[in-house]
C-alpha cells in the first residue's frame, strides 16, 4: 500500500438525485490494484432535488459531501474540489455518467505518466439513442469523433470532454481555473499544453452519457460548446488559440462521408446544427441551462 498512488474523485452535481448513488457505488467498486482511493468529494451545487441527501446517506468513510446553498456553477465547484484535493491524482467526473468497467481507474493509472501528461481523458460516448431525435444527435457525435481522430490522432481539445478527466495534482494546482469559466474541459487541455505537459487521450477506455431527447435541451448544450472558441481566447495565448480551428479538409471530408453513409440521420443533424448556429443567440453563463432530458435513463448498459 505504501507504493500505491493516492487517488481522489471529485463530482460536481446539480440535481442528480437519479444518478448520484449509482455513480458513487461504481467508483467504490473500482479495483484498487495500483492506487488507493483516498476520498470522493461530491459538491451538490445548489441542487433543488435530493442530490445532497442521497449522496450523504451513502455509507462510506471515503465520502465527503459538500452543499452549496445556491448554485455557483461547475467551474466554481471544480475550483473548490481542486483546493480540497490532497491526492496524487484527481479524477473529475460529471454526475450524470455511467461507468461499466471496474478496472477503469487502474487502467488510467497504469497507462498514464501524470508527471508528463498532466491530464488524461477517456472516451466519453453516448448511450445508444432510442428515439429518432436521439439517433440524429448520435450521428453527430460519431462525426465529431471521426474529426477528432483524423485531426492529429485525437491530440486536440475535441477529445477532452469533461465527462471524466484525470489530473495530476501539481498540474491541477497550477491550472488556476476561473470560477466564471464555461468550457472547463477545453481549458484544462490547453492549460496543460501551455504549461509544457503532453495530455493523453485513451480511446479504448469509456464512460457513457445520455444524449438530449429534444431540440431545446440539445440547443442548451450546443450553445455552451459553440461559446468555447470566443471564451477560451480570453484565457489562452495566441498560439494556442489557433488550435481551436478544425482543419477545413477534415471537416469537409467527414461531413460528405457521413451524408453518404448515414443520410437519414446525419443530414437532419446538419439542419439542426444550422438552425442553432444561425438562430436567436442566447447569453451563455457559467451556470448554464441544464438539459433535463440527459439526466434520465443514464444507467442503461450500452
């Protein structure tokens, strides 16, 4: 046990009463072959449901539950979790994900040199869509993953989705995340590069999430992601800002190939994306609008 790295988990949660206990259980069931789980820090961020109460009732000495009286935003919660962390490795997990691999954490620890990488990400994949609308969105996710893989073999910010990120303690303290930040996952990736780290993406390690079931919820998520480029330019130097632009050749190739192979789903996805991009703009804040439909049915095996 002396040689094992200490690992902590941080979970920012807002109205996740339907998922929080199952997520905590999946974390506690992780095989600790090469690390020792020090604690799980859950921050209920002004939740109006029973997220805090359900997490608090979970019987584990490793669990630490914090309650924000009012909603402060995900980046504020991440900042607080980083302050509280005393472990070698800090894994940040969205409260609405599904983990089906009890060796997920040990695989990350085994295959990542955190002193060099600073941060590691796993493959965040949607649970198979059931409705036509969900399948439309799933086709868009498939296309973006293709773009990410073709673009420097996933050595880009698209691969670093915040569903699960593993941070080296020293890097996390240096990151100095702003509590007003919206796109914290992309920020961590670029900050690691700025500080001389080489972030790593594990294509074959997965966590799962649920796609929105309606246009309104999808729009909420899309606006947040489209806001990334303008927001990150405030926090990044000019050289890193250039890396926000997807190469046109790759984008064009992936778009055409998916129209040809999956027209029934992908063409409607393009129409939806067009409507959101050129529709009425809404102000994006760090306490972004919640996509309620993504919180239902998460714990269904892929």
